[in-house]
C-alpha cells in the first residue's frame, strides 16, 4: 500500500513538472556591460575588487551584493574584449554578415559573485512568456575568469553543459586535466612552465637558499608545488614555504614575521594579484627591506603596486611577465568610443531619479572616462584579444563562412560544437602571434623577465632583462642579461642568498644534521686526499705515489726520502767514516815506520797490517749506505759490509789464536807453533773470508737486495730503501760475523791472564766485548727504526764497532810507541815475562 502511494505521488509530481513553464528562481542577474547579437560571448572579470555582503538575519529578503574599489586592470580587459568584438563586427572577412553580442559580468573578485555571474550567464537575465526550459545556453562561449580558483568554479559549473570557457590569465596547472575540464581553453600558458622557470632563474643566479610565499588558492598552491619540485631537483633549498589568502589577516601576519626572521635573502612570491597587494602593504608598513623578490606574471607588472613607498621594499624585484603588446586605436577607444557606444550611463536619459538608481553601480567607473595612461602597461589585453578572435574563427568554420561571401546564419550553433571547433583553430592575429591550442587547451609559454627600476627622473618602469620561451630547445629557452639588472635596495652587485658559503677547493661538504642539504659545514680533506673544485661532496684520494699539498687541492709527487750526502746526518756520518779511514792510515804509517820495533813485530805484524787494511775497508763501506739506493749500490753495501767485517774479525781471531798458541808453545815439549806460523794464519784469514764470500754469492744469486719504494711506513713520503731480497741471506751474513766475533771473544777471554808484559789478548777481549755489545744493540734498533734512520743506525754500528776495534787493539801500542818509547824494547817485553815464568 505504501509503495502504491509513493508511485502515485511521483507520477503526480512528474506530470506537474512537465507542464510547468521555465521560471527563474530569485532576482535576475544582469550583466554590467552587454550588447545583443546573432551570437553571444560571455565575459567574466573582477572589475571591482571588494565585495560587501548583506545582512543574513533571515528576517527579510537579502539585498543584492554590492561591489566597490575599481580594479583598473580587469576593467581594461573588459574594454579590450568589447574592442575586439567591435573590430570583428566591422570586418568583411571574418564573420561578414554575423554580429557578435556580449554579456560581461562583474565578479568583484569574489567566489560568491563569480558563482552568481556564472548562473546569470548560463540562464540569461529573463525568459519570454510561455518559454519552456530547453537545456540550451543562451551564450556560445565565456571569456574569463581572471583568477585560477574562480576559473575552476566556472569550468566545473559550465562543464556538464559543454559551454567553452577561454581564460586569458588562469594559468593553474590543475586546469590542464582534460578529463575534469574538457571544454576549458586558455590563451595563456600553464604554470607548469612558470614554476619551472622560477627555479631556473634562482639556479642561474647562484641562489641556493630561498624563502617561498604563495597565495592559498589553486593558482598559488599548484604553482608553488611545481616550483618546489623543480627547485629540489636543481639543488635549491627552501628555508620556509608560507601561504595565506586575502581574507586571512592572521596568516598574512605570520608570513611577514617569518620573512623578518629568515636568513634567506631571496623570496619567491607565487602570489595572486590581490594577495600580493596585501603583502606589499604590510612589508611597506613594517619597512622590511633588503630582500630580493622574485615574482610571477599575476602581479609583476602592476602599476598599482610600484609607488615611491613600496619601491623602498620592492625595488629591484625580478619576475616573469607576459609580453607587452600595444593595439592601434585602443588607447583612444578607452576614452572616446567606449563611453559613447558601450557604456550604459554616459548620458543622463529620462527621469533623473530613475537614472540615479539605474546607474548607481557605474558611478565609480565614470571617474576613468578621460584616463588612459595605464593602457600601454596592461599585458593581459593581448590574451583577451586572442580569446575573442579564437571564438570568432571557430564560429567562422561552424557557420561555413567563405572569403568575400556571407555566412550561413540559419545553422543553429551549439556550445559543444564551438568546443570542437576551438580544438582545430590555427590562425595569426594582426600583431603577429600564432594562436592554437595544444592537447591541454593551452598555448605555448612566452615570458619576459622584467626588473623594477627607477629612472633618473624618479619614474618607475618594468625593464625587460631577459626572456623564457618554451618553444625553443631546452638549452636556449632561458636568457638573462644580468648586467642590466638593478638588485634589491638599488645595488648593482647581485645579492648572495645561501645557507652556507661555498666550500673552497681543499674541503668537502658535510651536511648539518636535521637541516636541508644546502646547509653544510666545510670540512678540510684528510691527509692524502684532495678536492679541486668548489662545493665538492667528497674528497678524492691521491694516487699511490702522490700526496696532497698543504691546501689539499692538488696531488704532488711524494717527497722521496733517503740518507743523502747533503743532509746534516749524512755529512756527519761521512765525516766520521773518513776520520776513521784517516786514523787507520795514520796508525798504519806509524806501525810501518816502527815495523822493526818489538811492539810492532810482536804477535805477527803481517796480521796487524792486514787488520788495519780491513778496518779501512770497514770505514769506507759505510759510505755505500749513503745516497739514493740503486740496484748496484744495494748489492754492494751489504756484501762489502759482510766481507770486510769478516776479514777484520778473521784477522783479530788469528791474532787471538797466535797469543793463545804462543803460550802453549812455551811449555816444555810443545811443538804447536809449527801449525800456526804466518802462512797458516794468512790461510785461516783467507778461509774464514771465503766462507763469507760464498754466502754473499749465494745471496746475490738467489735473491739479491734491490731498491724499493716503501710507502707503507709514511703515507706522506716515499722511502727509497734497499730491500734485503732474502732475509735469510742477510741474517746468514750477519750471523756468520757474529759467530766469528763470539769465537774470538771466547778465545781472547781465555788468553787474557796469560803471562806477558804486553798481553794483547786483554785488549782483544775488550774490543770484542764492545763489538758484540754494539751489534747486539743494533738488532732491535735496526728493526724498529723507520726510513733513513734504519740506514743511519746501520752506519753507526759499522763505525762504532770499527772505531772500537781500532782504539782497543791499536791505541795501547800507539801510546807506547809515541809516549813510552823506553818500553818498546825486547828486554822489557820479554824480561817481565821471564820473571813471571819462574
């Protein structure tokens, strides 16, 4: 039963609606400027910028919204639209027998008024009696809005009805979505290009630390998102990103406070026209100067904003602007023909009181009747002009107009047909611009880069200093003439805006924890590493044979280290080496001159001279350790050292054996000396030496010493040293010397108490004690000493042991020869011996 009642009620309502004539709800919305024609183009401009809301007490019918504060820019855009339509209506080649009408609404810069104007355009101001709702629009296209957010509302409202909307300045990238906005077109490019171009200009000028401010609407939010994304890719850091809307004074205050506290000296302002006026006002009131502003086409060329007060804050501003194009006759049109033909209230007609009521909303516009100085600076005019001509060319095709022939006015043109025709247009306007729409309904991006400057006569101008043209190849799109720019504060030098100063060569960047990548510390490269470019992220290690210089920006060849003849240590060691040779030579001369004396002849003078000769070789072999090691010097130094010292120790050993055997021979019945005569002693020395020669030959044959660049011990320098080749060979040579020295020491120790007035065994014992002590000390010192100190230790040990043998064995004899000649007699030497024997 309930279902039956619902069905009956629905049938009743449907029948009632079908029979109902079309009736407008509420008061009609009349256009500000209008004209009838065969086809009608709608226009929506924020001719006023302030809207006054009525009282909403719901006790009486609300009064209509009232607008105030003329927006001169959009008023000129409405005038250029009418100017273009009148130009087409007079044309004999474009829509020759078709008149174009217009309905231009004032949106007051308000979304509420914008929605009201949209409904007014779609419905028309009134309906004829008996007319039914046919679902068709009374207009064929709409030109507007100025702002992106309002255009989004307009396009979403008209979209279901397929009414084409052509905007002259709505550049939000969001409107490029053809799925959401299939009937939207624009004669301005998308902010995709402008957002990227802002990042490019910041990058080009070397700024890496910027602040960002945008209006909290579609235009500002989408544009700033594109800038921030591109800035991140280009290595630009954003200190802050703030936004506000025109009705939010608290957020505007927060933006201003953030700017005052910031360290970034460059501000990217992706702000709508009205919001920018509010921001400039606050910056001027609080006298916030010293910031380089980078602006967008929405406000950068507004004459309203460049005054003597604002220039203190905004002087030097850079930004992207639309190209400035002047139209022949338009400057005269705005002060003459427009007021005569298009403005409704130029003359008082009829009753004065009725005129006052009807023309109340036009009074503030009449103040502009004789003013046209601003006309050359309006840069959106050409875009409105191209939008009107785009509609006209699409109608030309739809009405099948032919050159020098009339159009077929009998054809009923639907808005959807205009949408499809707009996608195909391709024409050139009189000032040379090529007009066509891409797949997103937009045109190619062309921007001028302008700079706010003051002339010598105190007048202000927007001076072009570059351009951005998206139709060119990527490497040619952006051009900026920095020498023509006046920077913030009137400075000729470009300001700096970085979180951290550039890291010079020799340092690397180290990110500061919790801060953007542009904030970093400059850390010096470690030893052995360099960076040879500015702002290097990493230091590069030098090749193995190179080391970083003091500035850490270049790799130099490592310092080569070896014990040279020219350095102090080398000179000292050479001095002692040659001194040893000299002393040995003096002793040999002295002994030779006294060769017939008992003290020289005692204990085999031949071995004494051979010992002096071997000591001279020991002193001289130390010289082979000084100088840059070569293949031959490395082999020579170790073999010469080994052989000469064995020769020396062999001689000492021979003398020790002679002392010991001489006592044995003095015993009754002993015949031992026949085995230790001079010939046998020389054979013993030769035999002991040949064993060392054999060891050295094997060492040099199997694995000889060779020069080596040692880069392990010191990283900053190369030690050129002699590698042993075979450690076994080296220690075999050294071990053999040690074996002979120990044997000699033991025998000499045994013979130290033998009766003799001059017992040489005591001095040999002492000399071997010094020799063994020096060489035992040498082993740990040799192993632990780095670089050339190893060589110095080895030379020191050679010289110390040589001097020990020279002084301990020969000094007592020289003392007796020189200072006690009375004791250098056979009776003295033998006499005391005889006494001790008995």
